[in-house]
């Protein structure tokens, strides 16, 4: 049905005919461009009278060939002249070309530093708002969002039980197995209890659970708050006079702070169980003996430290997740960038806090022989 | 040109069933080249779903959808792509890419062709912006920074970017002020006479319908109950049409 675009030169005229549309010029674009250029150079008259269709893409094509001015002799129907006229009258803003500038890297560095300070400020703002909200809720306890808190406890806690158990168990078995190989060469079999007990209860359990929960629930929280921003749900809440921080941010932070120590307890127990089984098979240490010596080898301070770490980690993860969620701009790119940043920042902070814990609790819970 | 032309869109015995509910039942619609079909029907009657069928985004549970003579659903790969390149869509909610600026949204399908240079694309984008009465400066804005009506116009500009032969418009004038609605009507009319554009347009706006549609299809009870030229349908006795007649007078 559609005729291909044609260009003929006959008796001093350039005659264009056929369909000049984006779809029809694309297959022979290079050839047509060459032909048009040659025709333009030979300064002939243009005859566009027999063109059947001319769309704006092709009009731009012609207009560029003519170096953005009307040819002196041009035969064209009014309708098609109008199409080209529209192209001719388009106002093009000046293109801003990014030139390389020696200040650019400096600016990037500066922006990164300022970004870091803005992030710290933002985190403090979220924290301050939480304190204010808690103060408000103390005076108006009936407004406490119990439903949201318990929903988050279920989603971030109860549903995380299988995966934390599995990972904990495998880590327990692995550590026990590897340590047993070493300890046997020294004949220090019994110290497996000390190693497993302190390593898992004080260090591995909390960090492991925190990393899992940051990846599992931290990302989900950021994405949820982010999508609510993208779809203006947060504005809708605000328009109903409901505080977004009380209804969305606070329950997440409260729930995760409550639930993480419990998960730590659970994961550490399962990891110890894995370690015990491995020790039984490898070193012939009976379960009863293991449990008995665990009480002596691992002072209870370690448990307190482990659980308090869980408390702090849970708070940090939810804090970071909510901060990044609220920072999402209403577009998909920003959503994915902030979700990534949330998980990375949460895990980094968890490790950092863990190091700080290690320094300040160095005098507690290590049995002196 | 003498050969009987293939209908642009041809739906025969179409049935759509989503989540156990029948949206369309035994629906027939044939749209010929050069027609501007106004698709009317009450809210929730399945107009948007019908457009999704034409695009091949939904699988018909019965019947067939032919686009330019080819079955959209069974057409695979390259063929389907070429088919879809010939049409432009304006979604009801705009569906602009939220991570791209307005300029990049309009340039996106053109860049996908991988044949046009950046200067060409730039001219085309600013031309389309001008056609839909957006200012060049609006090109830099992100979709989230646009007003409701601006989203509609930017989405229309994107739909027009590929110089489509068939335009599917879902409520193109909802959210536009009366003057912009009228210039929209003028724009589509001009394109139609220049390029022989075919348009299927869902609308609730009597003025747009009266000003633009050559044909009207009334969707009710899951079928096209009435289809005919604007004058014929407007004269017919039908509750939906009646509502439009009264809207037009008021
Ligand atoms: N993805 C989906 N899942 C389930 N039901 C759907 C889905 N999409 C549409 N529907 C149902 O199909 C029916 C038709 O929807 P559709 O969006 O096509 O209506 P419409 O005619 O475009 O209405 P409006 O004029 O309000 O835009 C509605 O009842 C809707 O609930
Ligand atoms: Mg709809």
C-alpha cells in the first residue's frame, strides 16, 4: 500500500515522490541521505508536489538537508509545506554540552562530603522525630499503633525464623568442624565449648542475624516507604491528619528493636546446637557434657552483650531503612538506589557498631584462666 | 491502492476474562484506515481493557485480534515489534518513565530505533513538545514535577514520537482545560489530514467526541452495542449516547 520514498533528478529538478515517513525512510536511510546531499549541492529546483505522505521526522530530514532555510525554488503542496513550516518554526533551546572541567572532580568530592553530612543530619532528624513521637505517645497512649507494630514483628521476626535457623545451624556446624580439626592436633578438645560458646553467643549470632535482617526486612521497609512516596500514599495519609512518622516509621523502629534480640537468641541457640552435634560426631563430646561445661566456660555477661547488640542492631537497621525510605524521590531510579543504599549502609553501620561494642566491652565476659 | 485495504484493527468474537469475571463477551469491532473512532461506555465497562487487547498486552480468552491484518498474540519477536512500532499509545495514567526527564521520555522510542542521530532526535522532540503546547523548558522536568494535564500532554508527545499510523488514546482530554482540549482536537485533525492517521480514542468528553470522532463505538454489556458514523450513532436511541447528547448541549 505504501510507496517507498523516491528521489529522481530530471531536467534540472529534484523530484521527490512516494511516502516520506519515518517508517518508510528508515530502511534506505543512508542512500537517501547521500542522494539528498548531492541534490542540495547541485543547487537545483525542488519538486515535492508528488509526495504522498510527509511526516515530521522526514520533514526534519529535509530541513536539515536544506541547511535550515527554504530552497529558492520549491514546489510543494500547502499541506506538506505546513508540515515543514512546523519544523522550521520549532524553537530549539541551546544545547548545553558538558565540557570537561578541572573543577568537576573537586565538586564531586565536595558533594560526597556534603552528602555524608546531610545523611547524618537526616538520621538525627529521624531519631529526634522518634523521640518526640514517643513523648507524644506517652501522653496519648491510646494512639500507639499496636497493629502496625505487631504486623512488623510478625513479618520481620516470625517469618524470619526458618532462614535464620538454617543459616545459624550451618554456621555452627562449620565453625565446630573447622575448630575441631585444629584443636585435636593440640589435644585441646575440650576448649571447643569455650570457642563455640563465646564466638557464637557474643559475636556471630548477633552479626549474622543483623546481616540477614538488614537484607530481608531493611530493604523491604525502605522499598515500602519509598513506594508509598512514589504513589503519594504518604500525602494521602497526611491529608487525613495521620502522622506519617507515628503510623509508618515508629512501628518499624519499635518492632525491629524488640524482635532482633529474640532472633539473636533463637539463631544462637540453633547455631550452638549445630556446633554440639558436630562436636559429638568429631570429638565424641556428649551433648550433656557440652551443656554442662557451657555454663562454666561462658560467663553470662556474654549473653547480655550478645542480646544488647541485637537490640542496638535492630534499632540501627530500622533507623537507616526508614531514613532512606523517606528520602526516595518519586521515581523508580531513586527507589532502587535508596533501597541499595539502605542495605549497604545498614550492614556497614552494624559492623561499625559491633567494633565499638568490642572495644567497650573488652573487659567483660572473657574467663581468665 | 485499488486493492481492498486491510482493516487497521479487527476484533472478532473477542472474549476477555480476568479473575473469573467476563469483561468482554463476543465482541466485534472493525476499524478501517483513516477512521477516528470514539470508544464510549460507562466507567468500568472495559474500554481500557479493550485497548490493552489491541496492544497484545492481554491474551483474549476467545476470539481474535488482528492489527494491520496480523494476529498480535501469535506474532512473535521481530514481527510483533514491527507491528507495535506502527502504533502510538497514550495510557490513561500517562505511564511516563518516572526515572527519565520529559525530553528523554519522548526521545526514548526514537533512540530505540538506533538509526537517527542526536540532532535529529532533538529537533523531533522539541517539535513534538511544541505540537502538544509544552514549552522547550519543560523538557528538563521529571514526570513527578508535572501537573496532571502536563503529564497527559507529555505522554501524547511520546505517543506521537514514532509517527504512528494508529493512535490509541485513553481519555486524552481528561484533565485538560477546555482551550487545551480544543487545540488537542485541532492537532489530531491536522495529523489525520496530513498522514491519514487512524485513531481509537476512549473519551468521556462530549466536545472532544463531537469535534474529532468520525465514528463512534458504544461499549456496553461487554460488547460493542452500536458502531457507526458519528451522525448515525448520535441519532440513535441508547442510554450512553443519550448521556453524551445531553452533555454536549450543556
Ligand atoms: N488487572 C485487572 N484485574 C482484575 N480486574 C480488572 C483488571 N483490569 C481491569 N479489571 C476490571 O475490568 C473492568 C473494566 O476495566 P477498564 O479499566 O477496562 O474500565 P474502563 O472502561 O476503562 O473504565 P474507566 O472509564 O473508568 O477508565 C473493571 O470492572 C475492572 O475492575
Ligand atoms: Mg479506563
